[in-house]
């Protein structure tokens, strides 16, 4: 059994979560006021808390539902994995504030752009769960994998460049943690894509 064309509370919840995720990535990517990094981190925290509320609501609904349109485990994994992305973005914003990383270099910008694109693809896939056009979801998953692989390459280049050019040991520690945290977010995006493909395979 798969989602019917008409949304139910679970499809609506997944779509709403993906929309909140996409909006948070947009805000992260577009933030320019480096004079107030705390405001940036506080806004990202708002998105993260909103996502937490959505997760709690899905768990409550799963506990009360007699029948679910797909396996409960799949709904829960999608919910938690999208929340992992949001948690990761919020953690990165906290690092930017804590370490006063006002210089978002080309590597950080590259990570952020790829992650933002991943969230757009995840939002598309969640909407497709309400349709019968399921063959598009694996295509989206491949695109997310390509973006995650691009982030792997960015990480390799960024760490190499960091140890080659940076002399301040504290900045090395700070930027290395930032690069690794952004790569973790990309990995979470790939996890969502893998779960979506699994849902399609189980319900095709």
C-alpha cells in the first residue's frame, strides 16, 4: 500500500518538514549580515525547534494510528533523518557564531550551496510521495548522491588547503570542525535519499 494522491496527515507532515528544512537552508545560504552572527544562529535555532515540534507530532500520530500508508519505520526514519539535517545546519550556525567565522570562504559557500540544493530535491521527493510518478524519486536520489560526492571533494580540498596555508592553530581547529560539520550535513541528506528510494522499492 502506498500514499494515495490525496494527502493524509503523514504525507502532509513530511511535506511540511521538508519545506521547513528548505526554508532553513535558504536562510543559511542567504544570510549576509556578518555583524550579527548571534542573530543568525538564533534564527537557525528557531527553524530547528520548529522541526523538533514536527517530529514530536509525527511520533504522537504514529503511536495513535491503527493503520499507516507505508511502514511506520519508514515514516519515522524519514522524519528523523530530515531532522538530522536541520540539527546539523543549526549546529553549523552555532559554530559560525561561537568561532566568529565571518569569512565564509569558497569551501564553506560550496558546501552550503550543495546542501541547499539537496534540501530542494528532498522537498520535491516528499511531494512525489503523494503521486504515482514514483520513478522520479530514484532520479532525485541520484542527484542528491552526486551533490554529497561533491561535498566529499570539497572537504578533501578544504582540509588540504587549510593545513597548507593557515598558520594559526586555533583557526585550523575551528575551520576544520566547520568543514567536517558541513560534510556531516551532506551525509544526512544522502541518508534521506536512501530512505526515499527504499520506500519506493517496497511499495512499487
